[in-house]
C-alpha cells in the first residue's frame, strides 16, 4: 500500500510535466515552427530525457498536439452548436466559443504542410469546418447571408480571416477576447456592421447570464 501511495506523487508529477511540455510546445511552435525538441525541453523547464520519455520524437509530440486540439474542438462543438437559433446568432456564438482554442487551430494549420500532413489536420478540423458551413448554408437559405459565394467557399474564407486575426493577436497588434473577431466574421459573411455588433453583444450577454445562473445554482446545491 505504501508503495502505491509513493507512486502517486510520481504519476502526478509525470502528468504535470507532460501538460507543461505540450503547453510550451504550442507556444514555441507558434513562434517558430523550426524550434527543436531540446529548445522546447529547456523552455518547459525539464531535461531532454524527461521530454523524450513522454514523446520519443518530434512526430510523437506533434501527434499529441493534434489529438489535444481534436479533443478541445470536440469540446467546443458540444456546447457551441445552436441549430435552433437564427443563423447569425449561431455563427456569432460559434466564433466566441471557439476563440479560446484558436491557438491550437492556428498551430495545426501552420504545421499541416510540413509536419502533420494535410489529411491529418483536415480530419481534426473537419467537424468545425462542417458546422460553420452548415450555419452559412442555413443563413443563405433564410436570407441572412448573401449567396454570392457557396457556403463551403465562404466558410473557408472566414476561417482564413479568423486565423489572420489570431496571428495579429499573437504578435501583439490586436487585443481581442473573441468578440471583435465574431463581429468581423458576421460582417464578412454579409451582415451589416451595426447588426453584427448588436448580435454579438446579445450573444455575449446571454452567455454571461447563463454562466452566472449556473454558478449560482451550483453554489446553492453545494450549500444545501
């Protein structure tokens, strides 16, 4: 029993090291796709042997990042899909929901050509791309979005806009919590700027109220 108890702190330390290495790798690869594993280990505060104990090589590390991104995107889709809401609100909600994991999205795209492979990255991103395309197609049918571009093509263009804005945030040229990108996305999709701002403000306000209500309900249950 004491042997098992002694191993638990080691497991926790191992999990902590792995999470720190992945977080550092996301950051360092975002800055420099050519960063070496030794440099990632140093930035993570671990020795080279520790990094290689978790990830035997660059391919293993990148695959772990891809799986982490896939899991994060799946989590977003569980809460971000709003099929019963007007298309413009559904799109604004989706953009705001996906913004916190945008760094993973951006990193995957930057590594697609040279490391992970286009097909692997496309497979990870397909659910998010399909959802945006579905929202746009619904909005075009409802007359919310113009039809000058096919929904799939417009979806790809909006993804490019999203990634470009993430890059500007990453280099310090733009400050955004996702709301400015949501407005820009709606405008690019064909919604007038004033209407886009009103939609995003309402989506953010509703999400805030919902989160506060849930927090209060949780406090009441724990207190009761």
